[in-house]
């Protein structure tokens, strides 16, 4: 069956902001879907609230709506666009839920929109627990045995079928009191009783415990003709009990015999058919009892998922693209396999390598959060590695995590050893190790090694962790090899590991640690087991570069092999590679050979190069030049999709210039690791060793370090020292901007102003500086992104506390102490400079005052309160900085505008000129680049990449700052609901995971949209609780007055009530938590609060106000914690009451 | 310490790794299999007789070995090549490690080599003869031996693996085969199937037995008269090793049987049926060996993912009028199944497939073919 021609216009829903559980993978899948549908000639209407995505680039869809993802807003879009069909399966759970809401409210029926790929009833059948269970029963598949009970008696009966241990989970509890495990009857009945008590519906789910079972995922594709294939089987290293997103996972499945695997395959086919997903990809999760092989179906996602993205990257099979094509009628065998080109998409990939994914967590940002890994996902990103064997891929993945580890121990993060190989000061005790193994956390993986090092056997470790013995044996082999290496380094016989017999000593030369004592065969073995040069350097007491030189001199080098979907059975046309030491044959296309076959992409991003312009440097100009772009690695707070967006644009820019773009990245969620984004893709960890290997292999003519966030910048110096050609802004200039002393001199030269500051190399120095410049001060480690360990200190005791943490985070680098400018307006500026011209595409005015991390602040383009004169001053300062620093490419500057009292004036009430302070300059792509691009319509990152490749702004025809006709507001999105009970107050340490954007002709409406998109539903009526810090009292009372006038009920604490009464505002008195009840928590529980405005005096989950904020967040009540946001919100609420929210596509906005 | 082992190809390539099986030396045609699971089923598949099999998946031995996974009485490969053999077997079904299993059965095997480089060589040059040795580690000597290896073309390998005696088969399918556990009760009260064993995988008679059939397994050289004397309701032609053309006795037998009794052939059996009807076979460049091969059933349009193991194929140009192509490979369009139309005569139906519907190892998508045979028997 060819494509359907009864539909022409397709509505595609995105997944909104990056949150825990929904990250870049849906930009990847959505972007693939846009391309796939457009190359088939369909008109694509895209809705997504996330401006940081590639999919929302105006060139990706015919109509792009950056609008809130609510059914009401999408209905407006449907009314305008009148699409024929809605494709709901490529935008994560958000899109699925939104499609269901549209269906539920009759919008689809009313406008005649057909849901394709999966109908509403199918989605419901997959997602409804009861219907799913019934469906599985119908096809003879086991599900987790259990029942929702309402009495202890019934629970007692159910126990007969589920057995002990049993899981008890109260239903619909607020604050997420989770599940507990009962190990005996008495405990079971007690937990059921407690649960019935806790549940508002007096319901408790009791289930058999499958914790510790093996966990698997199957990625399944089905076409309209009922052809079904399995794309990938993924095995979780961490057994059941840890969310698959938080588990280390491995592809393909490792410990299943063919009999078991085929049964799981049969079950997967049966599930997708019974549930009835018409076309596309689904993800089905299974648990298997390791003792007898009993298989249970856990759940099914009737859509493309995070695991689909992983499976796509792991196998080379583009699940999202094929899913989109199946949705419009094609059958699997009618679609080509892009990678082989001679075969079809109807097959099951066979892979000849091992893939390991390791999640990355951000608990350091949420010290109050429970760091135990459970069935609630908590990781913020992931890295994937491909290796010739499991051991190689596992160690590659560990170094790809970018947490300071360079493999499975033997690095500076290794607690087992001190700097000189002596026992480490913090070497964990046997008890600590046991505890860390028993309770899964992000740290467990490291403790598996400590367990082996401490003499535990694999059997003992299995008992504590239930990690499959096969995986444990693999880890044991790595540790045994470590012992062999240490023996070679010291001349001692190797220590036995895991209780096994001592190994025969390898030949080594007695004497001082020397690489000479390392035999070629042991070196090969170590590299094949995934050991990095850095680990070898640590073991042998040498520098990484010494190890590298010695290794290369011995000819021990990696080869690059293709990811080809077919285990080399057919020739691969797609240049997607990984390194391995398991090889004698390299498959990287030679430079200057006929270029790798370029993909014929249906939708090439529009070029901004003016015809006739000629590149000027030696990089551009020749079609056989190669430029390497270093990606951002795993997502983390402070470094995520925004940088991947920039890297993709760098690649598009290079390809437009006829330069071969070479992407290096380790993040499987991203568009940058899609095989058709760049000419060559290397799925590798972003370390000096791995990047140098790639650059040498491809004979790079240039390396771009500016676009991937802090990750590549941290490598820049080492890469340059190793002789690699870094293009764009010089490494010296990047460092000069980070170097406080050099930078202060430069600021003085330019006649700019900076807050008083100092650099502390010791805590004592930090105290001295703080006393000199006066409190409050801002404390932060240098060379760290995302405001890690950054804090505002108002006094000495606070300073002492935070300085210690800052020095730890700084990892040997100094700590910066700045005078903190209170009540300042913060401004973020993105600029491009080619040495000749400076363009300033975005001057963003923050809504929250200085002190809230720029990544966590809402901000607006254009500035909404700064005077034209101030904006001109900012522009001029930016221009000067760019030229003085020698920026070639992007630069981000942070300013603060402070209304200062004129010292000449005698009266303290006379406020005069706003004064501009320079806070920070970063000569690289910033987090705000995609937002600026969407707000202005200027492809900022692409232009900058071309500048770096030597094409001047003038040659690109870019000589003027964009002047947008509408207001764009960016709002941050936080993961607070995932970390229950923590205080949500914003500070200088960034904690948001994602962002949304609201666009409107007016600031108020743009702000309202941004809030709605971020999930902060500003109420049109109801009760608003107000509580402000003393310094905000006056402004707060003003807000209460406005809300009262609009008919909102006001809730306030006694003191505030009195103040309000004095100006004629009637408020309901709500006790403070310490003053008795009913207090605000009771109002929240009774759902009597629509909005909370609370600016903090103190911080922390233990404070009263911290509890209020946490409780409101748990209850899903929006909380505004800054006075500026509260003011903007009240203005927005007034606007919402008087005018309708309008929607408009980017294409329409920018054609005006 | 691991013992060294070497694999030499006739083109002069030599791979050095470690011995993971029995000591010794073996030669044969070197081929590769892309299944990611099912190494023990591969090892024991008699169709691999005379071949040194390379697994493309790098981690082999992870789940050990068990009697229940054997497809014949012992490993049949000439030699075995993997990237990394697992020293530990982790699975509740495992009875011994793969290394012990190989040693116990005297299989010469190697790990620690760049299997992908080997596969790419075989892909580009076509199947090559090779020698795998733990006793002779001299490259020149090994390459000379590889060149002297007889290869597969023109040899009757069936005679080396076919049973000497006939037997009544009663073992049913394993409980793992069907999700609902069906097909595991062998009543033996159904139709009588006589299976010509040219090196048959055990899962085939299990399928017949699992469908209630009385199954008699007879040697590959059994004459048509002997077969008919057993009064079969259907005749099955099994898979087997090597080149079908030299197996002239079997081709003659099949020619006599076509039209007399319903016939179902798998793999070599498919080639023999085709040859018996006048078609030709040819040696493929490197064959089809794996568990991910898409095949389209031209009678329904449906695609099935199949398990395959063949180095020879039926030439579509040579098909006589009475043989109709029923299945095609979606990878290379080669013939994957034929059906005998019986011309004008209303003779008994005969059909065959190039791939392995009995799976083991491999997907179960093609079990329906056994039902088709049952239907043909029932008329």
C-alpha cells in the first residue's frame, strides 16, 4: 500500500519542555517525523512549547506553533489549520495525553481530525491498568499478580495468590507516599491498614513483589498490514525495582537463551496485536524470574519512547522516521533500510557490538531529595557507549558520563586509592559497601567495584543486588585486569578478585612504576577491556599524554567500525561509527576519498549564505575539508538540549559550506546523534583521549568546541596543546574570559564596570575578600556550568558554610567571590562577532531579579522595562567586549542593571541613573541561543558556525540586529514534583531541566502563555495565598489589592491580613504552621487554593515556608516565589480576564 | 593461560586468538551467522556439517549450554569462531559452560579475533575455505592447508550426517515454543509423517509430533518404494548440509514421490524438491545465515522474519512450469519457497521453503507452514 492520499495536512504534537522522563529524545523523534512526512509531500503543522528544539526551527515544519500544550490552545490551532490527521505517538506521554484530551473533549470529532497510528481507544487500552491486565489475560500472558483492595479481609485473601514478599501501595495519596514491601503476614496487614488510612479513596493496591527479577524492554514496530518486527531487545543491568530510565541498560539482551528470547518476542507480537496499535513503534517491558524463567508483562507504551531513541541509536534503525511513514500507510517492506539501501525496513537489526547506557543524575542539585532509585524516574540525562564487548562498552559509558570518572575506577574519583596508589582516605568500609549495594543509588555502580576490591565474591554481591551474575562476572574481569595492571606497575603478583584463585603473575620488570613493565599483550587486553589512558596513567603514575605516546608507539590504537543494522552482512552506506580495540580493520572513509554518500534529506535547513559569497579561510572552500563538532554529552541540569541544538546547527552550517561535518557525542537522546545530521557521526565519550583519536583518524581540519556547552570547553586546552586546530574564538580568549585577573584588566581597559570581586584559592582568602567587598557576596567555583555550588551569602557564617562546598565543586580551581547586587535587573545578551562586525540578536531582560540563576529565570525579548538608552549602552558594551576578546563566533554576556543613588545628591530618596554592571562573559554558545533564534527568526547558531568556518557576517548578509515585532518570554521548568518534599525556592544554583516560550504582541499575554506552557495554570478565579518577605511587603500588598479588585479570594497570615484590612482588602486569615489549625496545608488539602505567592525569608525543606511551598507543589498548585514573577503573573491574570489568548505560527510571525 | 589458536583462510588471511574448545585442527568452509541468540542450536544444526561457523554477535556463551537446546545428538560444525567466549554461564536452564561443552564434544574453537573483519572479508570475497588450529600455528602452513580443504561444492555431505537406521519419533515441542504451551502433547494418533533425514534439525519432527502426528524418521537414502511401503500420509524432506546436486539418490526418490503423497521440504529438502522437478541450484556468494531474514509470502503478501541457513539456492530462471515461487527474500529477492502445481493432474500437493519454519534458533513467525502441511495431508 502506498502512502495515503486522502490526508494532506498532519498535526504533529511535540513533548514540551525537557523534564525528567521526557528529554531530547522527543526532539529527535519529532524532527525525524517532520522530515519523514514532508518528504512524502504532506503539510506538517507542529505544536511544541519548547523553543530549544530542532523540531521548532521554522524550516522543519510548514506551520510551527510554539504554544502551550493544552487541549484548549491546540483546539485554536486546529480551528485555524484544519488538519486532516493528528499523529500523537511521537511526542512522548505529553503528546499522547494531549491527544487523548482533545479526543475526550470532542475536538477531534468536531473538526474531523483523524488520529493516526494509534486510536484513542487503543491508547486507553494500553494505559488503563485494568484494561491492559484483562487484555494480557486474554492472550495468556502473565502480569504482576495483584488487586486493588478496600478491606483488610480482602487483602488477606489476595495474599494467598500473590505470596510474600508483597508490595502494598495506597491509591491516590498526596505527597506520593509510595509503595512498601511486606515480608511477613503481620507486616502485610499493618501496611494494608496504614494504606487504607492514607488513601483518600480507601484503596490499596497489593501486588506480588517482582523486585530483583531481570528486566527487559522490547522495541516493536507494526505496519498496517500486521507485519511486526522487533528492533531491539534491551536488558536492564539493574533488576526490577529501579525505573528503566534510571537503570544501566544494555543492548542487545545478554542473558537470555534463544528459547527465552523467542518467547518474549512472541509475547511482544501478541501484545501489540491485542492492544491494537495500528502502526508504528511500541515499547513493551517484561520481567523474568531468574530462578525459573517465569515471564511477566509489566507495561506497554503505545508510542515512540526514550527507549526507542536508545534502540535507534543502538541499532541504526530510525524508529521514529519509520513510525511516521507507517502512520501514513506504508508497509514496512515498502520502505528502504537507509543504512544498507539495498534492503528494506522490514527486518530485525542484528548488531555485532555491545551498547551500554548509563543514566546521569543531579542529586547534588537537590541535596534534600531522597537519592534512592525507585520506580519513579529521577535521572536527568544519559550517555550511551558502543564497544566491541560488554566490558569495553561499559567502561566507555562510565567515562562518557562526565562525572570525573574515566572508567570503572582507577581515576581521581576512585575512593579505593589515594593519589599515589595508597589506600584512599575515604575508602568505604565493608558495611558501607554492603549498604550501598543493597539500596540502589547513583553510587551503586562504583561500589560494585569496591565490593570486588574488598574481597566480596560475585555470589555475595548477587545476593545483595540481584544484578545478573553474568554482568557481575564481566565487572570482575575488569577488576582482575586492574589487578594485573597494578601488579605490572608494582612488580607484585596480582591480587585475586572475587574470592577466586590467585592469577599467575604476568611477566613484569621489577622496579619503579613504568609503562615499560606493561607488556604489549596486557596493554591490548586493558584497552580491549575499555581501560582509558587516564586510568592507565593513574595506575602507572604517569601523565595521560605519556601513556598515549607510549601506547601509540606500540601501535595500540583503536579502529572505527560501522553501526550498520546488519552485523556487516550488507555494505553500510551511512557513516555512523564507534571505536573499539577489538579490531584490525578500520571502516572510516578516508579523507579526500570520494565523499561519503550524502544523504538526500527532504528538508534541508534553509541556507543563509548569499549566493556568490566565497569562504575566506582555509577551512571553507574545499569540499574535502573536515571539521569536527564536539557535542555536549549526557544532559544534565545546566547543559542540555540547547547545546545540542547549537551543535546541529553547526553541522548544518558546515554542510551548507561544503565542509564535511563530523559529530562526536555520547548522548543517545539527541538530534546530533542522528545518523543524517552530520556527514560522519562518531558515537564516543567526550574525553581528550576519545576525541583526539577521532580527530586524528578523520584528519580534522578544524575542531569546534564552542557549541557543546562546558563539556568541549573543558577539553579545549588539552586538544589545542595536542596540536588540534580549534576554530573560532581562540582557546586563549576563552580562558581569558574565565580568568578573573585577565578579565578585570580587560574590563578596565574598556571602561566597563564590574561588581567588586576577588579570587580565592583558600577558604581564608574567601573570608578576606568578602570582608573587603562587603556582604552580600556571591560565591561560586570557576569553570563550572549551571551555577553548581553557587550561593549568595549574607553573612560570615553562611559564607563559611558555602565556601567549603564551593571548593569541593571547583575541583582544584579557584573560587570566585563577587559583590552581590541586590534588586538588580539581570540582562542576558547573545552576540556574534567575526572580528569585523558584531551582531547582537538578543538582549534578554530577566523577570526575576539578579540572584536567581539565569537558567532558572524567566526572561523576555525584547527587554520590557529597560530604557532605549540603557539598551544602547548594553549593545555598545557587548560590541566592545566581543572585539576586545577576539571573539569569532558566539558570545554570551550577563549584565546587571542597578538603579543607583547618585552619591552627589544629598537626599537618599533621589534615585538617578540606572547603572550597567558586567557580571560575566562567555565566548561560546549559550543556553539562550535557541530561544533567541525562535524569538527573532535569526538562525543564530548557524550564522555563528559559518563565521567560525571563515565566512564573515557581511558575506552572509547578516549586518543588522533583528527587530522582532512581538514579545517572547522564556520560562524555566523544574523537576520539583519528582523530588517530593524539597524546597522549590530559586537561587543562584540552576535547578531547571527545561524551558518553554510564550509569544504574543503584548508582554503580559506572552508571560501568561509562558506560564501556561510551563504548567503554571494562572487561575481566573479562586483563592490566592499571599505571603511576602518583609522587603516585598509593600509590593505584595499592592498585588493583593489588584487581585481583590478582580474578585479573587485572598488568603493571608494574620499580620498580612491586618495590613490588607487597613487598605480595605478583606482577606481570610490563615494560621502559620506553628499557630495551630486550620493552616495553609489544610486549605491545600481541601483544594481551596488556586495559587500561592510566597517570597522567601528563609530557605530549606524544614522551614515553615519551605513546607508550604513543597506541599503546594505536591498538590499541583502553582507557586510563585519571586516578587517580580508575582507581579508579572497578576498583570497576566488581568490580561487573561479581559482578552483571549491567540495563536500564530512562527512562519506567519516572521513573514510580517 | 589461554592456549593460542589460529584461523587461516585460503586467501592468505590469518587471525590469531585463543582456543576456547578442544585442542586440534579442523578445516571447512568458513561462514558467518548473524543470530544474536541460539549459538547452541547453530552448533548442533547438521546443515553446518563441513563448515567453520563465525558468530557475528560478539558475546557468546553467556547463557551456557543445555541438552534441551540441542538440534541433534552433538555439535555438527567443523569449527567455531567467536569474538569473546563467556567464562561464566548465567541462566537457570544452563547445564554447563559453552567452553566445557565445546571441549566435551571435541569442537575446535577460537575467540579473541576481529570477527567483523572476518565477516566483511567473507561478504566481499564470498565464502572461503579455512583451517582452524591449535596445533599448527605456522601461518604459511595453515594457509596451504586452507587451500587444500575440499570445500563444499560437488560433495555429498548428506551421507556423513544422515542416520543409518529409521526410528519412530515421539519427542514433542518444548514448553517454550508456544505462549499458551500448546503443541507439547504428542498423541501420535494423527497422520503418519515419514521424514527423510538428510541431517534434520530435531525441532522439525518435534513440530510434527507436537501436532499429534505419528513420525517416522528414515535415512536420507531410503528409496521411494520403502517410503511408500510405510504408508505415509505425508512425506517430509529435511534440511541438510552442503551442495544438493550431488545428492542424486535423494533427488531421484523425491521425483518418484512427487504427486503421490503430500510433500513438505525445508532448506536442503526445498532444493531437492526443486531439483527433482527440473530446476537448478547455484552456490550463493556467502549465503543466508541468521535469524532476521525477511521473507514475503506471495500468496498472502505477509512478511515473516525467518531463520535461515543455506549457501545454495534455487535458480528462479530454471524453474519448470509446475513449480511456482511462493516466497521471496526481501533482502535479495532470492527464491525462498516453491509450490508444485501438479500440472493438470490432481496429484498430491508438494511445497517447500528455503528457510527454517521450525526456527530454533529463530523467530516463530513461520510455524503456519506446518499447519499448511497438515492441511495438505488432510486434503
